[in-house]
């Protein structure tokens, strides 16, 4: 592909451009950026509130909506940690088939939430990445750290 070409993307035009930058060794390095639906898609980490996370057009260019997106990803990561550490809610004596279906359903929900956090991080936005890591850390501290669990003594 040249420095600026169009390629199809699910019935829409995708504009791809190459930019050059000096790397730490003093040589030129080329980076590819794509425009899809008039939105710049990064393939390296970047900082800024003008991004798309999970849904087309969201949060857009609004600083307030970016803060909502950060909060949403943080809360989603905390929820994933809750599911990871409070997964066995089956009482002894429960019907094994019903317990199996319940565990399978909870596993599916936990997996779906985990993938949503991963997809949010794939926006390559540094703030979203930090919100996800922070949410996992806080969730682990609240629900999974050994210091919080009683050892029975």
C-alpha cells in the first residue's frame, strides 16, 4: 500500500496512511493509522480523550463522556474480579444438573465481561488501559487478596 490508500471495510471506505517518526536508535520508523467512518484508529498506544471505546462513536470527542468511559471500564474490570473470586455460589446438596447449568451461565457472563474489558483496551487509549488495570487491581484488592480472606483462626 502507498502512503495513503483506500481499502474496503465491511461496505465502507477505510483510509490508511503511513507516518514516519524517529525511533530511539535514530532510524526512521513508519507507523500506520487508519480512518474508519471518519474516526482515527490507532495501532499503537496514544493519550487523549478523542477515541472510540467498544461502540461506534462512543465516547466521541466529549471530555465528559470520556470520563464516563473510563469509569465504565474501571467498574467492568472490578466486576470481572468479583466474578473471578466469588464464582462458586453453589450450596451443598443442590441438584448437580442445575448447579452445572448455573456455573456454565456464570462462566459465560464472566468470559463476556472479560472480553469487553479486553476490547476496550484494544482501543489503544492509554487512559482506558490504565482504567482497566486499575479496576482489576482494585477488584483483586477487594475480592481476591489473601489479606482480606479469613483463615478460620
